[in-house]
C-alpha cells in the first residue's frame, strides 16, 4: 500500500459508543465537539509540520556531514573510514523518522478536514464541496430529479460521507428504492447504535488511500472469481525443496570441495520446473496487480469495524459475515498486499538474480493462488458488508449532526403519511418553516393553492425528501412522522427536450403516465404533482387534472397537487372527503411582499402575480 494508506495502520480501533477524537462526551453538542476536534487537529498539524521541517533540515545537515566525512576518510585519508558509519547511521535513522513524521502530519491533515467538513455541513456551507453523486442521476427515475436526490446541494451530497465505491452505491440505492418495513427498522437500530461513535466515523473517514474506482472494483471481482490457475499447495512443497537444493548446492560449492557441478544440476532442475509452470505462473502474477490497488481503502475500512462488538441485529449480522476464515478480513487483505509486494521485489535489478535462484516468482504465484482459493469466494461478501456498514455510518453521521431529528414510526400496512412540524432537510434549521400535514383514508389527497413564491413547491419537496429518508432508514426533519410503505413519485421539475423533440407539455404528460402506472402497483403510491398540466389551457387542464386525480385516488394513492388555477380547487367538494383544499398565502407590507410559509386550510383567496410584476417595474 502507499504511505498514505499506511498512516492508519497504528490507529486505535474504537467502539461505536466511545467518545470523540477531542475526548469530549458524545452528549455534547456536535458543533462544540467539532470545534474542539478542529482546534486539536490544527494544533497537531502545526506541531507535526514543524517536526517535519526540522527532520528535513537535519537530514540535509547529516547528508552534508556524510559527504564531508566521506571526503576526509576516502579522499584525503585524514581520518579512519570507520568515521563514516556515524553520519550514515544518522542519515538512515533520520529518513525513517522523517517518513513517520510525514505520515503523522498527513493523518493530522485528514483529521482537520474531517472536522472542517462537519462544521461546513452544520453551517450550511457544504453544497458543492462534497460528493454530489451526479453519476447516479437518471432522468427517468420517478422522483430523484424532482427532489434533488443527486447533484450539487443534494440529499446525497449532504449524507455521503461514504468513500468506497460500494458504500456510495449502497447509499444511492437506499435513497432511490424504499426498503421493506422490517429492513427499515433494522437500519434504524443500527444507525442508533452507530450515532455516538464519532471516533469510528473519524477512523473510517481517514482510512485508506484514494484508489477505489468502479473499474478497479470490477477488476477485483473478476480476479476473485476467475477459474483456478492450477497452482496447488502441493507445488509449494516442490518449489521449496528445489530452492533448498539449489541453496544447499551453492553452500557446498563455497564451503567444500564439491565443485560447481551439484549447483549446476540443481539450477537446471529448478529451471525446468519453473519453465513447466511458466504458462500458469505469469498470468497469476500479472492479474494480481489491479485488485490490490482497489482494496487499500476497503482493507483500512474493515480494520475500523471488524473488532467492534455490535448489539443491533443488522450490524451483528454484518460483523458475523466478516468473520469467515478464522482471521480478520483486514489481516487477510494485508497478507495479500505483502504477497504482491513480494512479487514486485523481483523487479529490483539487484535482487533479480537472487529471486531467480529462489524461484521467487513461482513461490509468489502459488501463494497468491492459495490466498485466492481461501479468500476469493468471501471477498465480495467482505466488500459488500463493508459498503453497507459505511452507508449506515453515513446515516449515523447525519443523525449525530441533527440530534433533534427523530426516526419515523414505520407502519406495516395501510396507506398513511402523518407528519408534525415537517421541515425540508436541505434548508438551514433557522430558515426552515415547519408545517403539519396528514394523508390517509381521509383525505387521500390535498389540492394546494397559493400565490407565487409562497412555498407550495418547497412543501412538496419537504414531504418527498422526508419520505425518502424515512423509507431508507434515516432520521427525518420533523417532530413526529408516521408513514406506511409507499412508492414515491413526483412531477415537479419537468423540462422539455430539444434533442428528443419533446415539448414541456409532452414531457409532463409522459411523467403523469409514469405516475399513474406506479399507482397501480403495490405498495400504494405517494404522488407529488406541481402545477399539474400547466402547459395547456385552463379548460383542458381542469378536465385532465380531474381525471388523473380521480384515477389516482381510485387506486388508493396518497398525494398532493399544487395549482395556480383555482378552478381545480372546485373538484374537492364533490370528492366526499377524499380530497381537501389547503393553501399558502402572502401579505403586502409597505410595498414589500412577505410570506409566512404557513400551511392553512381552504382555498387561497388572493394572488400576488400582479404585485410581483409591478415590483420589478412592469406597468400593469
């Protein structure tokens, strides 16, 4: 592994319930813990940076002394050659010391960034700085584009402290696919157990190096599951015997009068053995390079969690999956790294003749195959378990930074969404207006009217984002939320497509068809429709919207529809309680439009369109 990867090898492994890096109690406010941790990390970084500078200067001075002593001893012969030993030993010692100091400095830098990132999230300055998950965007997904699941400032970016490809993939899947109720409860228990473990999240955040791409993971999977190369463990004993014979014959040549003939015979036999295995040895040595680079971070991540004792069902099961060979996975992966390092040592031009004499490549290939036979079938399980623990840790980090956000109550059956003091999880807490909202048997759907900029679209996203968090197993931005299994779908951010020759209205109609199709499945749908059919005239809109809503309600779906067209609110009285009117409103105060973003019952009674037009200078 690289030096960067190795800085974590001496890190203490903490239990999920331990205190933070700064030593502060986990009961302290997250901001206070992060502030203290940042101050300590900054101090450590400054100290190690100073030591690194001192070590560098001492190395330079020691090297100069070595040159001077060498000139005096070997050039002018003014002093004994033994004097060169002292600056040589000192220079080597300083190289080792400087390397360790640089590792500690790199570790301190990573710790500082960990706390800076935490404070950036708490200060709502994280948008654009983290992993936005843009690679997961799918325009055809039922809600991801509409609810800012991916992209700058998205939910994924807020949550994604994950650093491995598997962990990121798992988190993205959880945000895009609702889990079963029992799975959600298991995740909630796991997140609750992991939430106070700040030190574990810190060690996971600074673990490993940066070599963990999807391409490398694919190469790793191919390598782990490839057919056996035919290098059995029995061949190892033959190789050891032949290498021993060659070394013994060489010793006889030097220390007796046997001559070179025994050594030559041993080398010939050994060479024939190596030649016979060459077609099997070379592919094994070549194939092992790429996977090890992909495992550096995963190995360090596993080292952070494999010794922890978990009590929650999900974490205990995942931890059990890591204990499969009688040796910790991180130990197995470290062993693999050493085998590859042993293979690479053949490339050293000074060691190459010795490697040839010792059948070095053959021994390395046989050892690699034995490792793959023992651990290859378990490798995918280890990586998958590590990715799930990392995704759970991402939820735990969010829960830790938002202690006021509770876990929702997950119902096993029925159709319900009952939220108290719902807020948008992507908005700053001090600017987040909370509202109550309830959907169930009566009413199933809400027709939400209101003026421009009054908060209708934000309310749709508030309901949608909290539903995503709830059905993924994370805390929600509310004081209380009861939700049943639901299939979320939304039509909020609809755009036309010039390349596809699709107008805005056609794009919206296509999305509505998707919403209707989803509502026919199980579990029941939760639909969020913003300004339904606003791309057509009011007559067609009224007829079309009424037909769509009646069809959705007939399928048992829950949902919200926003509108500027108050004619759509007239369908509510005839719905026999299945629909209800709610609204947002505004107030004109001293020529300034003000919004309280409070959800009210009934139909909005005024519009602000003309006032907004006048406020920007239009003569209307």
